[in-house]
C-alpha cells in the first residue's frame, strides 16, 4: 500500500470541510422553506375566475363557427335541410 502524503491528507480534510458546509447550507435552506410554507398564515392565492358569456347558440356550434371549419358548416346546413 502507498503511504498518504501531507498533500493527500490536506485534500481529504478540505473535501470533508466542504461537504459539511454544503450539508449545513442545505439544512438551513430546507428549514427556511419549511418555516415559510408551513408556518405562514397567509391565504393561498386564489386563481382568477373566467367569466364565460352564454350565447343563444349551442356551445358546440359556436365553437365550430369560431374555428372556421367550412366543411362542417356545409354539413350542418345539409343536415338542417334534411331534418325539415
């Protein structure tokens, strides 16, 4: 086995110190986030409600007209004439 030099021991110590500091930073950030989320007394933000105006036509028909599918419009006219 090879013997560890002073340089190797210094690098190991530096690596352990950096790992400990990183773990402490992660712990502090985790505690901060939990404290902020769990212990806050603010109400959650409400999502805005979308007001949809009702039209006299059926919603499917108005959606098809908005899309502009001409072949569907022609098909609708053909079925209306056959139903009369």
